[in-house]
C-alpha cells in the first residue's frame, strides 16, 4: 500500500483527494482567536460582532451564492427577536426553546416573503422584499404584544439546558460563540454541497440551469428560507444577550447595514461578511463619542474601502495573494497525479452559426498539441486539450473559460471564433492571470484598448484587415459603397476601420447604406433588397464562413446584373479572408493539418462556385493578390 504523501502546491487539487485547504485552516485560526478574545476584549462587544457576523453570513448566502439582493432581511432579524423575547418573558420559555421558537418564526416569515418575492427578478425582487419588510415593521410598531416604541425589555436570560447559567457574561459569550460557529459551518457546508453548486449555476445562468432540469424557483426559495432562518437565529440570540427587543432590529436601516457589512468584507466570500461585520461594529463602538458624526465617518471609510478594495477586504486580499502564495495543503492516500501533465482548453463555437470555424480550430489545436507533446511538451510537461462550447455567446464563453480555470485547473486558454466572445474571455484571462491565445477572433479592442499581458493573437486584427481592404479599394475608381457585415463586434469594428481608412485616402467616397444581418442569418432577402435600393458601385462586406457562402448564393440568384457585379466585387474582397480565417483556426499556425486543409479547400471551392460573373473594371483577375477581410 502506498504511503501517504504530503505536498504543498498552488493549483486546486482533484475533488477525489482529501483536501485540508485554506478555508479549514482559517476556520481553526478563527476559532482559536475567538476563544481567546473575551480575555482581551469586552465580551459584550464580541457577542454583538459575532451575532451580526452570522446575520451578514446568512445574507451573503442569499446575495453572494444565489444572486438575490434582499432589502428586507431586517424583518427576519426583528421578528425572530420579538418572538423569542415574548416567548422567554411572557410564556416562560427556556433560552434554547425561545431561540428555536424565534428561528421558526423567522423561517415561516421567510417562506411567506420568499414565496411572494421569488418570482420577481432584479430590482423588482429587492423592492418587493423592502415593501414586505416595511409591513412587518408597522405590525411590530402597532401590535400590543411588541410594546410599540418601547419594545420588550428585561428579557430573562435564564439557564440553558438547565445547566449553563447565562447570567454569567463569560458563559453567555461561549454559548454565543458555539451558536455562531454552528451557523457558520452550516453555511460553509451548504455552499460546498451539490445544493450550493446548483445555486451558483442558477445565479450565473438561470435559463441553462432550468434547461438541465433544475427547478430554479424552488432552489431560490430554499436558499431564501435558509437565509431567513439563520438570520432568525442571530436575532433570537441577540435578544437573549441584550435582554431587549426593539424596533431598531426590524427597521429598514438594519437591512442597509447588513448590505454594507457584506460588501465591505467581500461579496461571495465565506469570511468576508464576518470581517465586514467586525469592522462596522468596531467603528460604531469606538467612534460612539462622535455622536451623529459616526454615520459620516462610516460613510467616508466605506467610500475609501470601496475604492481601495473593490472586491471587499477579504475578496481583494484573496485576489492579490491567493495565486501567488502556495496555500493549499494536500493530503492524499493515493499516489499524486503525474507532475508532467498540464491542461489547456479551447473555448470555441462547437454549436451555433460559427461552428464551421470552431470545429476547424479544434482540429488545428489538437494537431498542434500533438506536435508539442511529441517534441517533449512545454518545459518538459505534456499538455492535455479540453474542449468547451461557447455557442457564439459572450456570457457563456466567459463562464466556460472561468469554469475551466477554476474547476479543470487549465494553464492555457485557446479560442474563440467570435470577437464578441473574445472580449469577456480576455477579462477572465486577466482576472485569473492565465494566458489566452486567440486563434480566430481578432477585434482590435481586445488587443489595444483592453489589451493586457495575458492575451495574444496569431491573426491580423480588425484594424489591419479593414485598413488593408481600404488601401486597395482607394486605388479603384469606385465612389459609391454599401457596407454589409454581421451584426456583432467584428462586423461593426472592422467596417469602421475600413471606412475610416478609405475616407482618409479618398475624400470623394460615399457610403450609401450600412446593412447588418444577424450572425447565422439564412435569409438575406432584406439585405439584398437594401443593397439594390442603395444602388452602389461596390459592396464592402466582412461576412465570412457559412454566412458569406449563403449570402453570395442568394445574391447570385438575384435578377439584377448590376448587383451581380457588386456581389462579385464583394466576393473577391472576402474570399481570401475566408481562407485566411480557416488557416488561422489553428492556434499554432505553423502546424500542417490535413483535416483543416480539406476543410479550407471545400470552403474555398464553395465560395469560388458562387463567383461566376465577370469582374468589373478595376478588379484584379483571379490568381492575383487581393486584399482580405471577413
């Protein structure tokens, strides 16, 4: 049997290994700190910080992992407090029963509020929770059992489980610490469970989660009720600690404070809300002598923190240092994975209107990786290639890239085809400090305006291509143009480069119309009609792939000889680019590809078969160099 091995490493380990990661180390350190803290700091201050920390962590479960912003969480904190106080003082419940009763009241209220609000999205969800919370506030203000503006005072602490006398401050502190740690572990376990992963998927892409068979509303409602129940634990325990249930806990400003705590510490982080709560409670405690100016100072500090720590305190620290310092301690009972293997991923269009170029890119990438591995790999390590489908959708491309980096531990990103996908993918590469090589998409904005040290291209960008065509056409006698391009990033920005350069070289040119068919269009009748109406001398087009083939075929079917000549001009300007893009589909352009060559010959043959009309004057015959575009 292989002896266990212990090693420190930066990458995330496989899920099958037993992982003692930073979260558990941090939890142990946090527990030790809070065990020692009451002997150094005022215990009542620490109890308040712990309870508000639990409140913020429960709120973060909803907003950070389910993507639901609630402006009404004070209703659950306050209602649990009133219920617990009434049960302990009027009904004579023991502390544990009073806390449980308050928690159940908060959970039931969460079920009602969540059932009403969960069907709304975005700001409508937030406003619905705020409105319902205000209703709870006015009930607490008017109801006789709540004591109105006086609240419920002198709530007895009692004896917990008949053993622990909560009138002793130190005993009460350790009970509060145990409650906090239990709630914190429950939240941590929920986040890491399959339920938590479904919540994240609903947050990131609800339609996709629904398409996979998950009932998104049900999961969101469960998260809402769980968050309300944990908030109720904090509210019910707070009443026992401070022996007071008041309108402060149910007021809308309390909902604002928990949002502030979460954002200050780090939205979507496990420890961030606790840190935010500690900072905010400390400010309230130690700046109390400033009176009304406390709010002003808090606002100024919050502005500074937002500008300095845009991901929150914990989020920013994790971002800055998490990938630089080897923080994971991995204990495996099986032999570790071979050190000689690294992973690369190509995120490209496996489906959708750009799939033709996407599949060519995959073939080229596989051949390139094979040749690299045959030559000894990269720095002596072999590469494995993964494939993910972006379907030509920017949000999906960014999400697939991020999941590949985080879950699959890839060290290299390849792709995509669409320039619209390239822009958010580039931001993901920058965020995670992972190299991205664009093999087909070539928006100049990705490499100039938004360029950074992690993004590279092996193809000419849109400025180069559009300007090159303009340079060629400026020498021709044509003056009246129509611009045709796919209605997304590449089509617009390359056409802009073409027009800008053409006007700089020729002041007499006129763009009679600009037509933007959607990407993957199959019916170009409206496009053709718009071109015929404009009566151009030449059509500039950066359509490519299947769009170019279909457009040219339908243009040839037109009865207008004038348009046939225009289409011929357009087709010649575009044909070579279609071949260029198929060559560029291999991330390593020097690698020969038999499959890619067959695809390129077929693509060129299809484009050539549509170009049978004689070229107009000034257009070079076939076989001569022609400017390229898509």
